[in-house]
C-alpha cells in the first residue's frame, strides 16, 4: 500500500464532510461505510503515529490542515495530531468520545 494520491484523498475528505453534515459526528463505522470508515481509521492512526514522532508521507501538512479545518482533529486530539505533547484533560475527554 502506497500513499493515496491527492485526488482520492480529497474525495474521501469531501465524503467525510458530507457524513459529518448528515450525522453531526465523525464516527464512521467500517461495518456501515467500509471505504470511508477505513480511511477515517487510517487518518486517526496516522495522527497517533505523528504524535509519536513518526514522519508520514501520507499525512502531509496540507492534509493535516484540511482535517483541522473541518474539525476532525478536535474529534480525536488536536494537540496529538499537531505533533505537540500537550494533553489537557479536555483533549483527553474529546479523544475518548
């Protein structure tokens, strides 16, 4: 598996925005939306790896900013995804929900 090309990535981002608009959340279940659900899961995993100091070609600064712009990073832990080691209680609570 290589890095997803930017057009496909942007398509998934648009699908995620539509999902959020319909449901009010980013909790895409893989069982109900296999392709989008796996993509969302991968973005969360990439953010966690980034927090651990990994440089990932699949999560560029531009992609990270696009996720932040739609509020996705607040859903998981914006400080972790931004590469900061700051974890407030509020962020911990958000990432568990």
